C-alpha cells in the first residue's frame, strides 16, 4: 500500500460567519494552490444548522466546532430538496432534482426509478434512479485521480439506486450478508436506527481505510443518527451531540493514521428538519415539506483545508457537485438549471420557489399562491402577496417556466417492490 503523504501544508483559515458571504475569488483546492491530497465529504442526515455551536446554538458540538475553528463557516447553504434521495441526487449530479410533470396540478408518480429527481434525462436501469448519461460524483472524482470510498447508512442511497457508481469501495451500514444479497430488513424504524448509528459507520470507515490502495482518496461518509431522533424517542439535540462524537471519532481515526494533514474536509447535511415551528400554513411532520419552510431546507456548510469557490449568493446541494470537483482540481462545466440565487422545489402538494429574500408557495391542488419576505419575516408567518403584486407576478411566471423546463415525460406506473418498501419502512416513511 502506498504511503504517500501530502506535501501541501494547509494553513489555518479564519472562521467567516457573516450575514452574507461572497464566494467569488475564494479560489479552490488547498491554500498552496494545488488540489488537496485527500477530500472527505461528511454528510449528517437531517441536520439543522441552528443546532450547531458554530451557528450560535447552545448545544455541545465540540468536534464540529473544531472544523469551524480550523476552517470556514458558510451561512448560506440550502438543500435542493427536503428529501434525501433528491438532495443527494443533486449533490451527485450537479442538476436540480425535480418531480415536475409539466402539469402544475400534479407531479410525476414517485417511485425508486425517479426518487433522485433525474427522470427528465431519460430512463434508468431497473431499480436505479440515475439515467446513465447523468454525471455521477464518484466517477468524476475517480477521473480526477482519487481513489473513491463511500460509506453510507442511508438505505435510500444503497448501491442499487446508482449512487455507488465510480466508487472503488462502497460500504453500506448495516452491511449485506456474505452472499452479497441483503435480506429484507423487516425492522421497525427504531430497530433499524440502532444498526446504523455512528459507531457502526465509524467501524465501516476504519475497515475501508484499512483496505485502501492509496493515500490519495475521496471519502464520503453519511451519518444517520440525527434522522433517527424521533424513532428513538429522544430529543433532537441529543442525537446532534451523539453524531458530533461520531465525527470526533472519524477525525481521530484520520489523524491516527496520518491522514488528516493534507486533507480537505467538507461538512454538510442533505436537508433539515421541522420541529413543529408555526408557519403561515400547517406543515407535515419532520422533513416531509409540503411546503418546504426554511427549517427543512437550510443546512450547515463548513470547509476545512479548502476554500470553496462559488459565484452565487446561496450554495445549493447541486452546487456542491461543482464545488467538490473544483476543489479536486477539476473544471466542471456549469450545468445549472437555475439562476444563482434561485431555489425551486417541486413538491407533491406545492411548487416552492425562492429568489433572494422572497419565497412563494404555489398550491397544486387548490391553486393558492402565497408569498413571504424572509428578510422581514424569517419564520414565514405572513402572506404578503397582495402587498407586493409585482414580486408575486414575477414568481408566478418563473414557476410556470421552470415547471415546464424541468418536466419529465410520463412513465409507466408500477408498484414499489417489497425490497424498496422495506427500505422506506426502515427509515420511518411507511409503517
């Protein structure tokens, strides 16, 4: 096994936490100008940024705070969708995920073939949700010369869905049996949560690193502890503290193996979580959206060992695809479906659109339209569409345009098979 060590000396980057942040001119790669020897992407499922100490919370997250002290805290990251498979589909491809049918009153039918939001690019292989021609993060990082290692505890992202393409190692937690075939979990959400907690993820990372062929790698680690707070019957903040300890163990593992120096670490989440905050319309529990209010969309983003180059005022999940490739020394084309300050979420019951500090919710079933000013009303409590008809009209027109532009052709309806239902059951989405 090669024991290459980084020749790059990464200086300390001061913490930048401000109400707004200019990404243009930050550069990419390490501070010495070249790509880092290793890149580690840490995703904590369902993590709100307002529950982390670097973002002002009174919750003990010392290991995430360590990343913040040694890196840069970005205050304007936002999930591209309120659902893991969609937001991670965006992060893996650089494209806006969508369930648009072109008809404003309904989405396309949701199943495993379209649940990463890429159906408009064509059919995918059976059981997968990525059409073959859609870029994939693992393949792109491999092409840039990195050994690719993925460890995920979210069963929506297991290999059959297509997220594993391009990875030299892809470890799923819990792991499949020796035959390589995964038996149906047949477990409740609570039972499943114990098998994929941070210690199990850490053990899988340790196994993967022991089998690595090079010290130049891209490592993706996806924790599920925070997602499972309700299943365990504990407070949300408790699982935040628990996953922070898991991240500390991961950092210790890298440091103990001489792999922390010369490593860029990108820390983020796939989406947030609703904790029963009041809004202008009732919401569904947890992170189901409909509509997607800010608590299910705003996410943390912290970078250590690399300055993230981005020209826009917000960082969406799909933007991270290009940011990661630029960090690795690549020059990805700008395949953005949206303008830099836009967010468009094609939810089942709403089309949620945000541009700057204005955000609107177009109801699919009843034709309602609501508008909020996030600057004056960050809790999203007051509909001001009547007071700002010009903004409302701009939103309606752009939503109509995007509904058509991101539409997928109709696909044959089919039932989600039992294996996929089992994955949904283990995550608490079906009984």
